[in-house]
């Protein structure tokens, strides 16, 4: 099952290369991502029903945590590929890109999907290769417009993330060294479960150094402050569907890497060391994102900084630990992926209508765009953590974990940051959504495909906000057992 | 007899690798930098081959060969090709001058030496390799922030990669082959992608100066 899941995006990309017309590429892309979603869901149900899968010379490995990531990647990937049809079609119509560029877009879109799926279903060593590949394959997506700003963003992204990831490789090598000290040479069982089983025999000092390298390395890719500087640039300069993928899915992939090593390192040196580091980076990210959100004048950068904030909250959840904290953090990973994709889709629609990214040049979206407007308000409420949407639940769970684990001061600080961000963020949304639309803006919205994709996202965040289906919470509980 | 010669040879090669890192920090001409990097990769390939010889791990020979082909020959060629195509100046422009650069490099080495002390090493004849490898991992990013041109920033990453490779053979005498191959693939693709982006930067900005890449702030 894993092999087919990984093959699908590659086949889709290859078919995309030979496609001749716009219609063909779009059809291939939609069918490809739909099949990826179906196989992803099949893998998820297989793992949750029959347990861990370990195949292909121990290189491919899937346990509940992997399945959880695969679920996020394939679900958001499918929805965004549907959204892409309209968005990129609009660019073609207006002559911003040509057919060749469109082909590049869809080919790399699916290759990017492949690398992110690989992150989820592989062992500790290949993980590094997969995460580095996510950077390399997403650069062509960011530079698709060949504008000055997007190339600058791509360069920063490439350089900063490559350096970060090189640190992570050193951490991975140190962990591998710790493994062969226990297993001896030729210990080929390097998947997460077997590493965890022997983690208590690892040399603690070594593991501490390794974890610091991993945390700084993959943390760069997650967008932890102060290594987050590439993130607002790349997220704001990429086409909106790509921003959604980068923010909603890619950041989660890097977070997944950190949490895997967090589990192993805690088994070796005790939870305190890694948890404190996670809490530190989480709080710092939250603190640095706050002023940038309040002062922001570009709505795509606003969303990017909001991603820094939410990654910080997820790190805090894992740092607080306990069943409650980890449950909250995992639930938040899912919620953030879905809500942020919605917000970037909304931002894409607004960008096409108003042709500006400046917040103060956008007004009256509710009047000028009858469907996107309400979605902007709903998404804005959801992303800032208001009830009855799912992010409220997960943030509440994480805070409850913080208070119950005795991190009183940290939790109070987090609460203050979240409230400040709510006020600042909603101030921007308010300005954009209500008041009078500028002269010369016609009333009208984007086509049905995009709106349909966005509607699915809204249903997801509202349903999980009021009622978590027992199967879903059961699934997260199984992941909690793996991560703990 | 080889028991005495091989470890000694490895030690001196590692010393040369360290020296070449500092030469890179201290040189101001682009082509010299490319040559030094090629030379360093050659030394690295020799170390890998010698470790393969002394530990009897045949996989490492493949890695030595790949290092030779990709890092010592292919990547320097790509570099010279790119620099000719976009016509960069031969002089490397620096934010930090050579003397302070070397001083900072030296202190990074001292830090790495102390950090490496806390990790015990499996192959005794490689005792000095870990501090060298770690210092290369730290000097790489420093080189990137101290240089103005995008093309020369790539050197920083390559130095880090070389340091990492030295680290893998030092600590573990090689990771599983498929992993090493994957890492090589990533490095090669990485350099290619960076080359393409440098082209694009040159096309759109008509310069490869990083000073121009400063519009996105806040």
C-alpha cells in the first residue's frame, strides 16, 4: 500500500510532463490527487486496523503517527489541487504565466506531494533526504512568477532551509552513531519503533547534542523564531495554492521530524530536556509573531506570521506533554493545516479581485465577493481561535494541559499572546471584510471549483469544532500512544 | 606495517582538510576557491578510501568514488560554467575582512573541539576528525553570511556538506549505502537548483549581489 501511495504522485507528475493542453494537465492533476487521497485514506485505515507496517528492506515504515501525517498531506493536497484549477487558470487567462509554466507548476506540485508523503512513511535516516527534497521540489513552485520578489524569496528559502537541514543531518548522524553503539554495525532496523525500543540504552550526552542539532535544523523548516525569516517571504511570494501547501502541510512535515526525535530523545534522557527546549522555541515563536501580526500591512505575510504563531502553539502542546498536551498538539496540527489552507485560498481570491496584497487597499470584501467575503470572516474567526471552530478546541486543550502540568506562567503568557493576536488579526480582517468597497470593483466571485474546495474546508473546521467524531479522536489517541 | 601507516596518513589528510577550510576562508579569488574546494573533496575521497581499506567496508569505496566524481570534479565544473555564463567578477566581495574571518574561523574550531570532547569515537585513528568535521559545519554558515555574492554563498553549504561527510565516516564509518546515495543525490540536485536560481537572480536583477535581495522585510 505504501509503495502505491508513493508511486501515484510520481506517475501523475510524469503524465503531466507529456500532457499537451491545459485541460489535459488539469484533469490529470485532479485525478492524480484524488487517487492519492483514496490510497492515503486506505493506508490510514490499514494502519489503524492492523497496526504498524514495515516493508521494503525496512525503508518504508508506517505507524499511527505516519498515518496521521499522510492523512493531512493527502487531504489538504487534494483540496488544494482542486483549488489550483481556478487559480492557475486565472493566471493563464490574464497572461501572467504560459502553458509551459503551468506544466512546471503541476509537475512540481505532485513531486512536492510525493516528497511530503515520503516524510511520513519512512525511517529515521531517509527522513532527512525526504525533508531536503521538499525544499528542492518546492523552489520551482515559488519562482513560478519569476518576479524579483519571488526570486528573492526563493533564494532565502533555499539557502536558509538548506543550512538548517544540514544541521539536522548532523543530528541524524549522531543519533545513528548512538544506535550502532547499541546494536553494532549492520543494525539495519532503523525505523522509529525499533529506535524507540532501544532508546533507553543510548548515550544521554550524545542524544542531547543530537537533539539540539535536530531541533535547530528541522526547526528552521518549521519556522520557529528566530530561524523563521524565510517563511513570510516564501509564503507571501508563492502562488496562493502553494502558500497553502507550504503553510498547511510542509510545516507539519518538519514538525513531525522534530517530534519523532523528541520521543526518542526523551526515552533516552528523560522528558524534561526536550520539553523545555520545545516550550522555549514555542514561546519565542509566539512572542515574535505577535508584533509582526499587529503591525502587518500585507495580508499574505499576515497569514505567514500566523503560521509561525500556530507552529509555536503546537510546539508548546508537545512540550507541555501528557495525554492532554499531545492530543491538543496533534489536533492542532490537523486544524491548522485545514484552516490555514482555507485562509490562503481566501487570500488568493482576494488577490485576484483586488490585485494588491496590501491590507489597507482591500475593503468591503463581503459586499464585492458574496461567497469569499463570508469565508474570510469565518476563516478569520477560526484561525484566531474563536469558538465554535476547531482551533478553539485544540488551543483550549493545549492551554489546559499547560495549566494542569504546572506551567502556570508560560500558559498565562501564551494566553496573553493569543488574545493580543486575536485582537490584532481581527482588526485587519475587519478592515478587509467590511466597510465600503473601493470604486470600480465589480461584484462577483470566483468559480464553483474553488468555492467547492473551500466549502469542504469550512465544513471540516466547523464540524470538528463542535463535535469530534469518535473514530477521529480514537485515531488521535492511538497517535498519542506512539508519540508519548 | 599498514597498521601504522594508514592511521598516520588519515591523520595528516584530516589536517590538510582543516587547512583547506581555512584557505577557503582566506582566499579572495573565485577560481581559487573553486580549486580549493575541489582539492578538499579529493582529500575527503582519499580519507574515505583509506577508512574503507582499514575497516574492510567495501561500501565506503563507492562513497569515495562518488565524492571524487561529484564533489571533486562535477561540482567545480558546474561552478566554473555558471560563473562564466553570468560573467561574475573574479574577486569575491566580503562583508567581513579576511583577518577577522580567520580569527572567527579559529574560534569556531576551538568551540567545536570542546564540543567534540563530549562524544566518544568508535574508530580510534579518527580521533581528530570529529572536531574538524564540526568546525566545518560551523564555518560553512559563517562563510555564507560574510560573502556578498550569491554564487559564493553556495560554498558555505558545500563546506558544511563536506564536514558532514567527514563526520559520518568519523563517527560511524559510513551510513547504509542507500542513505549515503540519497544524500549525494540531494547535494547534487541542491547545487543544480541553486545554480538555476542564481541564473534567475542574474537575469532579473542583472547582478548576483545579495544587497539587491533586500526588499522583503517585516
